[in-house]
C-alpha cells in the first residue's frame, strides 16, 4: 500500500480499501477495483463542490443556499 500511496499521491488509501480473505492463502487482500471506484467518486464530489463554489461567487441566492447547507 505504501507504494500505491507514493506513486499516486493518494493519502490514506487504506480508508478506501475493502479487504477480503483469500480462501486459498488465508491472507487478507485488498479489492483495488472497489478502492479506485471510491476514490473516483470522492474526486467527482470534490469537483462538484468546486463548481458550486464558482457558482456561489456569481449567484447570491445560490451562495445563501450553500451557507445554509453548511450552517454558516
């Protein structure tokens, strides 16, 4: 996992992993497809938030909606 952290610059990748036990070796293995899917979903959410922030700079009504959402 440390190699993946270093190569992808994805911090705390373990929190995105789902571990399963390999029946043959009895060792825990990470489901990397699941992890990468969760990472992609997380990135998409962050991208949407960036769009929201840009819209909030131009639209006072939308800005108020976001402020209410975050209880600010």
